C-alpha cells in the first residue's frame, strides 16, 4: 500500500469522525443530522456509490464502503467539494514526486 492510500484513509477517518460528532450538539440530539444521514445512506446504497473503492481503498466488508460513503455525503455538497479537492490535491502531490 502506498503512502497516498494512508493519507486518503486518514482524511476519510477525520471526515467521518467530524460528521459523527455533529449528532450531539449543545447537549441535544440533532434530528436534522439524523435525517441528513438517512438520506445520505439511501442515496449511497441505493445508487451503489462507494467512495472508498473510487479512491483505491477497497473494503472487504460488504456494503461498508457504501455505508461510510453515505455518512460522508450526508454533510452536503460544499463539504464533498472540499473533501474531494483535498483528495485530489493529495493525488497530485504524490504524482509530482
């Protein structure tokens, strides 16, 4: 496994953790986050979208890549744009070396 995969994995874990922390804010459970997560999962699994596989991190647990993708896309388009830019920058830097 090359260094780029480690960097992308770290970026994905950070995004997943930051997303998960948003479920409990100011001492209250966020039903908005739950709704966004439900729609993200529905879209990712229903459309067979697997970001992990797309960036070269295949996961051996069935559906796990799609479930993690659903969590990430539940953050919305601005987050996904920034997230994909970060991955793209990592890939460009690794190719340049």
